[in-house]
C-alpha cells in the first residue's frame, strides 16, 4: 500500500473534514459500519440466524451517535 492510499484511508476513517482534526466519533462510526457489513455477509453466507436485539443496540450506540449528531448539526444550519 503506497503512502497516498494510506493517507487517504486514514483521513477517511479518523479525520473530520469540517474541523480537520481527529474525531473518535467518526472512527467508531466508520468502523461500526464496516463491522455491520462484514457481519451481514458472514450471517448471510453461513445462513445463521441474526439476533435483531443485539444488532439494534449495536447500531444505536455505535452508528447512531454520529448519524444523530449530523442530523442535529444540519438542522442548526
């Protein structure tokens, strides 16, 4: 992986584009989205049942935090 690609990936995961600083909220939400995608593919491929309650709690705590923050920020504008 070359330096340009690594920098772009780092910016995508950790850097908030508005403030140009490190954002742990963005990192958790991006990693949460990735984990959900991998888990969905895994459960679909292995045909295992999905626990909806566990997924709902995970989505609300990991992904919902950033999504709700974005919605509130857009309404303030």
